[in-house]
C-alpha cells in the first residue's frame, strides 16, 4: 500500500524525459492517498541495448525526482517503453529506500514488481524459496534513504534484501519462470509466469510486473485491491474486451504448473499510451477512457495489444466482459485552485457538494425521492428484520448520525457496526437482513471483508460510496453514489456531510408511502433544500471566531467533545478530525455518560467542546445540566449553539459558535462545519501538513 502507477507507450515515440515526467506526475496525483516512500522503474539505452533502472527514496516524490534528475533531461527516444511506479505506506518494515517499491528478483531484474495489499502467506513462501539454492538472504538489510540501481545481467544472485512481503512476489516469479521453462520445454509467456506465480499467493493484491526477460511488456493483476487500465489510442479503440476464464489448479509451491492457450489480443497493434493505476486521478490528465479490472483479473499488455484472463476459483464470480467506461472526473476537481490546501478547498466546496448529492434526486416541488438504483429493491429493504450499517472511521460516524432517525421512522431494528470489530466477531446475519456498507473510497479493506461475510450469509447488501466502479459498488446488489466530487484531503470533510445527506435520502425513500409521516418528510425536504445556503452561511459566520480560538486550542494536550443523540456522532467526528490533523488526543463522548467516568478527567486545564443544539426541551435541559457540572470544575468550554439559545448557555461558556437552527434532520450537518474549520486552523497553528497527516492513508486498503 498505497499507490500504483504505470505508464506505457507502444509504437509511439517518446523521449525518456517525457516518460519520466508523466511517471512522476502520476505519482504526485497519488500523494493524497498518504505515503512515506516511493520508487520507480524504467528503461535506459546502454550501448544499443535496454537496461532497467530502479530508483527509490524515503520521503516525497520531490526527493525521488531529485534522485533521477540526470535522467529528466535525457532526450533518448523509445518507440515502445514500460515504466512502473509506487508510493508506499509502510506495513511490513519501516519506511526506507530498501523497503520501498519496486522490488526485484535479482540484480538482473528478471522481474520487477510494485504491489498494494498484504501477502498473508509471504513468510511461508519466503521460507520455501530459501530452500532452493538460487535464493539467499542478505547479511543485513540496508537502512538507507535513497538508492538507484541499474540492471546487471552478470549478477543473477537472488538475495532477499528487504523486510517487505512484496519482495517475495519478484523472487517467486523467477522461481516459477525457471520451473515453467523446464516443464514446458520452451520459454513461457510473461502471462503464464505471473498467473502461475499469483495462484500461490494468499491475501490481497493489486500488482504490476515488468521484466528484463520480456522487454516492453507488462502484466497487472487484481484481488481486493483496485486496479484501473487507462486507454489512449490514436484513432478508435475497442470499447469491449473479453476476459478468458483459466482454471489455475491451485496447489503448493512444488505442485503442478498450469499451461494455457496463447494470448488473444482484443486491440490490433496501433500507436497508444496506456496507464495502470490504483486510482483514476493518476492518469485523468491524459485520458478519461478506462477499464476497471475485476477481482482475479490478470492483464497482459504489449505492442500486440491487451489480453485479459480471470483465475477466479469459482465460475459463479466470473464476468467475461470488460467494457471501457468514461470517467466523470474534471482536472479542476483534482487541483487546489486558489486554496492553500485541498482540505480547505473541500470544506469550502460543501455548499456545492451537498447540492450535487441531491441534484436530480430531490426535485423542486416534488416530495418523491429519486434514487434509481434503490427503487426496485425498496420493498425488499422494508421487509427486512434488521438494517445493519457497517463502516470505518468517518463512515461509521455518518451512520451513527442518522441512527436515531432511522430508529424513529422505520419499523426495523437498526444497528451500526465498526467493520473491523464486526469482522472479529463474525455475528450471524440472516437472509432477511439488509446490510449497508459505507466507504468513501469503496475499497476499505475491513468493510469489504464484512461485505464478503454478509454476502455469504445471504443478506441483502447495499453500498454507499463516492467512487463509481469501486469494489463495494460491484459487490453489492444496489447502492447510492455520493456525487460529492473527488476528495483529495486525507481527512474526510465533504464526503462526511454528503454521506449523511445520502443516508437521509435513503430514509426518506423508505418513508415515502407513509401517510402518517408526510409532515415529517415535508420538514426534512425543506431542510435539505435549504442546507447548501445554511452551510455557506456557517462557513462565513464562524470562520473568524474559529481562527481566533485556534491558537488556544493548539496548546491543549487533551480535548473532550460531548453531544447527545445525533450530535454524539458530531462529537466523535470532531474528535476524529482533531486526532487526524492536529495530533492532539481527543475523545468524542455521549454527554449522558459524563457522570459515569469521564467527569474525572475534567479540571482547570481541560477544554471541552459541547454541542448544545438539542432537538427538544428535555434534551436541551439535560445539556444545560452537563454544562453546569463541567464549568463547576473549572474547565474551559466551547459551546456550539443556535442563535435562539445563546442566552441559555452564555454563562456556562468561554466561547460560543453560533449556527443556524435546523430540524433534527440536518442540524448535525450544520454543526460539523465549524469543527472541520477548527481542526484545519489548529493544524495550521501547529505547522502540520493538513493534506497529508502522518501515518494516515486516504484509502485504507489493508486490514
């Protein structure tokens, strides 16, 4: 983990400096996913023959660019060329150049690989390979910040030199190549080698291989980790590609190898630029035409065209068609514009993103909800005994925010689950249950594991995410796309508010035929219609106060956020944003639990953020009581309150954040806006890179 990008030019002249510029640009577009090291592999001409170069660096893509600066002015022309690159977020081994990708089979670079995911049986594979005379372990692992190496055909010493799981893929490919050569009595194809390699691998992977044995060829594979193929041909290109199902007869390392037919190419040779990436922004500036690879796909790409096989163990999961789609992604959406950070841009975009989420789904003057993908299944969902929402982090908090409303207005029992805990427990789920899977990226590993469990139990599965064609979109029966636009900042902002809004529309669709709930639906629709303008007002009115108090908040070591009912989720989400962006310990707690332990934490040095926007008098009165107890213990208190209730809490607060009064349907959305601003400005006070906080990735694709 975390980002893959490959750039290929076939039958199309490109200078090396152009190739490397494209490669580095693609990596820069993946920086938002989070990373701690990076690397690239490309070819150079050396005495009329091509040699592979590997360059890797700890730290940023800029560091890597500086490492290869001599090549960035190279005018050598390549008629065809394959280059691969990776940004790494450390999972196995610390962030060093040695552990960064790409990894190699030997200094001869027979196989070079970049990989996202986790190889769960890598230790077993490594131990088995070390029993072969070809493989050994380096005397010590180099702890260096940069390294650059050129293919050495005279050195085929296959030593393990890193602490990563990925390196075993390159070594295993070399072992399989040697076996296939002997058993087939001829040189195997690149596709045969990688297919026989990956059949032995357990875990999750999006991987791309290049090879000195197969110049100007590339093989990519996908299992539970996203992989997109971007297409840019001169002239028309095939819109449809057919995958072949291959039975790989999975067994152990020394079991049988699988031979299969010669490749079937679906695109006649013609000049082109092709791209492989784990995320579309990497190549959005070059092309919008994309094929989304399916799980178990292995694709072989060369001058002759594209060949796709699928090695799914069950034919039931096999889909033959791979149809080229057009990305709905603008270059403006992945640029900061006039903003200093993507996060600030995305906070300020929320009036527009909230409007986009409801556009075409809630029509002016109509009380109907138009969610085309959901309508055919709405009666099935209504008949469910339980509705179970499953997500991680911000997505989990979004589900918590709407739980009280689902409980109030539906007949089902409502549960909200943290995906990782759900996977640990593996609770029984029944065929008459509806499970709703929430993920901004649609690729969250824990959520996908939960989806697999619920699907195996026969539950009805719904997906809600912001990425068309994601694993959750394809793995669920129906779903809703957020339409929030690309979110680059690691800390989710506009996707959180759009996810709540989407869940509210889902609830209103469930309520659509209820006569007794018409009045409540009308109120909800009015609130949703006014929400973009209310959020715009909050952004303007609260920003000065937030900036004023951010310096004080930045000096704190601990923060407590308190809320009730829908605002408990707001307290949790505020705490999460503070943790992610400012590295200040924060806890979002139920205000009703204050007397049951958390009150012991309150003293003169405490700062408490309290959401006093209760939906009724009873809740507001309970909130006042909690405020009195906090203030009596000398804590500083920041209160989020509506204008009409300012005088009721003024005496218990040190700062007030005044927000518009909304109904229970949207108050939690309005309340989170100033808290997003607070986390942003506190992070600025502390000199933290807001878009790339330490240790975090945008898409958590490993469990």
